[in-house]
C-alpha cells in the first residue's frame, strides 16, 4: 500500500512539474516586487536622518501618521476613496459580467474580436491623454459638451471644472469606460470554460437563452466573481491616482468630490520631501486593505466555504 | 591556472587593505586602534602611500570630485566632452578632477534622496528639496570652516548681504545660486494695441506697498476695460501661471520658506497669516471683479495652455510677471509680438536659499569638494562650459559676444543644450545668452547690489516640529490658491472657508513656532 502511494506522489509531481516551472517567474516577481519592499515598512515609524542612515534613525512611533488625520479633510478623503471604490467594484463587476455574457452570445467571430478590441482599447490609453480627452469634452469655452451637446438639449453651459457635484458621475463613467474591456476578459474566459454540454442539455429541455444565462452561466461564474471582488476589496483604501489627479486637472474647486487618500498624500508631501510620512500613508493603506480583505473573506467563508479565497 | 590564482590573491590582498583603511576611518572612537590601522595600512602601501598623500600638492594625484546637477531639458549626451574641457582647467589650477553627473530635473530630488540614503558618493550637488529640510535630515555638511579657508572668492561672489540668507545658527551649509535678484512685478501689454486705442503706460510708477498701488491698479483697470470693450475675442489679462494672475505678488512680503506664516514688507518681524491679511483679501476681491468683467479667461484655473502660447497665438493683450530687465525682449522672443513693460513694485529679497549648492554627507573629500565649488562660483570659463558646453561645438559666439546655438541646431537637437543657464551656480559670470539686452550680467549684478533685503533674510525656518501641520496646510492651500489668485471662485464664500480650513489644519501652530524661532534668531544675531 505505502509503495503505491509513494509512486502515485511521484507520478503527480511529474505531472505537476511543468506547472511549477511556469510558476517560477511569477513567484520571483512577487518576491522581488511585493515581499522585499515590505521590509521597508519600518521607515514609516522613523524620523529619517541621512547621516545616521535609515536603520539608526530615531523611532517616532505613530508621529508620521498624524498628518493623515490632522484636518477635516481626513473624513472627505477617506469617504471619497471608499465610496468610489465601492461604486467601482459594484458597477465594474456588473458591467464586466454583462459584457462578458453579451460577448459570449455574439456568434460571428469577426464581430466578437472587433468588440473585444474596441472595448480593450481605452485600457491602453495613458491617463494623461484621457485627461486631455476629458478636457476636450468639458472645456468651458470650447468643449464638446458646452458647445455641441448642451445647446442641442437646450441647456445652459456648465463650468465643469468648478462644479464638484458632476464629478462623481464623470469619474465613474471614465473609470468604467477605461476598465471595462479588461474587466470583462476574465469573466469571458470563465464563461468559455463552462461545459457546452450543460447548455445543450438545457436547450433540449427547452430552456430559453435568458434562463440558460440565469441558471447556468451566472451560478458557474459565482466563484470567479467572488475572487475578483475579494481582490479589489483589498485595494479599497487605494485609488487610481491618474484618474483622480489628472482627469480633474488638479482643480481645487473640485476637491470635495475628487480628493482621495492618494491625491491628498501627493499634494501634502510634494514640497515637504518627507519619505517617512509618505511611507506612513502607504502602510496605513495596506494595513486597512489587509484587514478589510480578511473580514470580507471571513464573511464569504461563513456563507459559502468553497468560494472563499483561503 | 596559476596566473588566475595570482590574480585572485592580488584582489584578495587589495580587499583586505581596503578593509583596514575603512577600519581606520570608521573607528574614530578609539585612538589606539586608529593608529594601529593607519600604521599597518602605511606599511603595506610602503612608499607610494606617503607620496600620494604628500603635502606638496604638485606631485599628488588630482582628487576626483563628483558634481551632480539638475538637467532641465533633453539628455546631455556630450557630458564627457565638457567634463574633459573643465578638467584641463581644473587639474593644473587646483589639482582636482571633476566628474559631471546630470540628473533629470523632474526626478532630481527623488534620485538624490535615494542615493544619499544608500550612501552613494556625491561630492558637490544642487541641494535636493528645500535647504532647511536637507539640513534637518543631515543630508548636507556644515561648510563654514571650509568656506573660510577655500571659498573666500565664492563668498565674495555671492555677496556678504546674501550670504546671510544661508546662515543657520551661524553656520553655512550651502551656497545660494547667483542670479538676478532684483526682479520686480511688471505689467506688459501689446504695443500695437496700446497704440491702436491711444493708451499709454506712462502713468504707472514703482510703488513700495499694496496701498500705494491703487493708482496703478485703477490705471490698469481702465486699460483692460478699454481692450475688453473693443476686442471681444481677446483675453485682456493673461494669467502668467496656471491659475495665477500673479497680481497678489505686488503685495510685498517675505514668505519665510513657505507661505505658511509670512512677514509683510521688508522691516517687519511679526509672523502673520498672509491669506488672512487685509491686502490679500482686497486683492482677491479685485481679481474676482476683473474676472467677472471678463478681463480674465473663464477657465483660467484649469487651462493647460501656457501664457506664452496664448500670447503668441495673438489671443491675449497683457500679462503680469515677476521679472528683471529685458522682459520685453523675452516676451518678444517667446511670442513674436512687441510688448511695452512697466515696473510696478520695488525689489525686496527675502529668501535666497531656494536653490543652493552644497556638499552632501556622502562626499569623499570635503576639502576637494569645496575647492571645486569655489571654482564653480568664480571661474567664468568653467561656468560657461557648464552652461553652454564647448565653444564651436555646442555654442558659437555672436557678434555681440553672446553665446548662441551653432547654425541649424536648437535646444532639442543639441548634444549639450543651454536650457540650464538659470540653474547653474553662478549665472552672472558665464557668457550672456543670445537675445539678452546689452550688459545683461552687469546690470543684474548692479541690481543685486542695490536691491533691498528683508530684515528677516537669513532666517531659515526649521519645520521639523510642525511637519504634520505643514503637510495638512499645504493640501488646503492647494485647494484654494488657484481659484482665489485667478478670480475664478466666489470670494465671499471661499475665502472664509479657506481661512477656517487653514486654522483647522494648524496654521496658527506653524505661525507660533515660526515666530518663536524668528525671535530666537533675531536675539542670536542681534537684530532689533
């Protein structure tokens, strides 16, 4: 008995070996890029003195974290970061899944490729250029909206860059437009992985398209959706700096709805050149992200153990 | 095989020696150990060592000095050529060799921080970030004594009056770059349009403070109104910087390192909140009024178009800027329109530590660093090489004896562009640039000598105890400054909100701390 199990293990290892080899580059990347830098966390608790070096510098406890909570803006930036991320996660997931299902329903492979390419294109455009595209739409005097669209609807021109209330929509739309192609790719490939026979059996039993989607596609996508959501939840205290800094053209009048933790840190520390304080901001975001991901995963595990990340 | 083995042995021996040497410089604590280390090192090195370290400077090897500066333009591909030309001058003169390291200006501070924290050797450099932060974080060395011994000429070149501006507790950590300091606020308007509407700028005069500017401002308003009425497609007053018409800069003040707590005028010693001052408020209301009258472009706070591009496109009439002599020539160069310019304010120098050159803590031989720094501030040939490159390769002399790009080459195609002219250690001893007015450097130098310096010049604020408040206040200012300084947001609502937020962010803590340090400084330096 023990002999066969030993043999079985060796057989398994032989089969798995290519997979492990394929894993090496990714693992190395993770170690170098994500694990080594963690070592620097202690900088956030130091008062850096270059003549002593970072190791011998004085410990300061949580002093470097204070600036994050020093003003009333602390509430605004935390609220903005979390709410935008929640909206992005919810809408991004719904839109991604919808688009993936729709793509799957397109029969002509030419059209399918074309749609995919068009959807993926914005992902490849730099945020700086997106900001200029936005500017072309929103410019007060010469913008497309004020010049062509609003007069057509009989509306007054809007001074977009000084009216904070429009920006939650502008930012959300831009984020969805930019991220949709990429977001739907994962779901689309998950759908392709579903056994075709299930659909065949369903259609023989008389299930309509809508019923097939509701009763086969969505339940089988659930695990993928949960994993994707969990991964984005870990970043709930981070924001896409390009989106929140470039797109509003750093307009002060819009801060109440466009300022997030990342842009605040950037603005506050631009001139101070203080490494320790910016590290503190990073540590804060990571720790909170970690806590949130553990909590959400715990909830998922309680509801449906198979879908949890670990 | 045995050859390879010998090589390895040699390398090992060299490493061991290096270890002994570092041992001797590292263990300054115990004298005995140090002596022993020195002895063994000298024994091993034998006669050579004593020669290399010999006191008779003529025979010794030239010391190498790594000079790092910020490059504000395309990559300087011909750095080596310039370096060689500099060394031809420096080696015979001070027995030092320079090695140039140009770091991209936008990345300069980051790169410096990274290199200094990892102990990379840099011997002379443009100070990264702000002067006082660099001192607080021990990034740069106290050079007072070195300056006394090897830098007298450099000190003279900066001028005693301005050397005050980099003194911290009686010590000097860096030299301010030398440039024109007599800049004043000026109003420049298109000559053709002035003529067309029979307007004149003769009525303007230089005034010492905001209150006495009222005649100037009334006149300006009349002119702008006339242009606004007759040229509806034109922007009467173009903002010189994004979101900043710069009108408030005619309020004389010294910002004491940052705008968080300033002294108004040249003689005051009271730290106040500038944004809460009567002058700033009046200025904001005036700007708001002008904005609503259409003098200022509607999306001034966010436009991505520079003032030069607006003016050169023929879309603007006038602009306010802080400038030295020859601003009209500059405007003509940049926009191809003729401009008439008048000075509005008087020069007041309150801060000279904005750009400094210093000796980083990682310098190998501070004496050699100081010698080279002294040359960088006093040697015209070195300065011209640094600014314009090698003659007939990177620049040619014009008929007036100014430096110009050779035929068919410009800043983007040159292998050593001239765009760093304003950031070199001593701009006023290099060649003058093509397009500047006659006697440019000489006039600037004279202006420097006559310019008023604020009583607080030399006070450098150490913000290390109020970093939290500074970060918070900086973020608040960022939110409102463009709107208020361009008239594009409502003052009644936003100014009080702004001041409230500043207070919440702790500006008063900063002001108190600043006042305390200023009083201390004044007492230490016997200033009443």
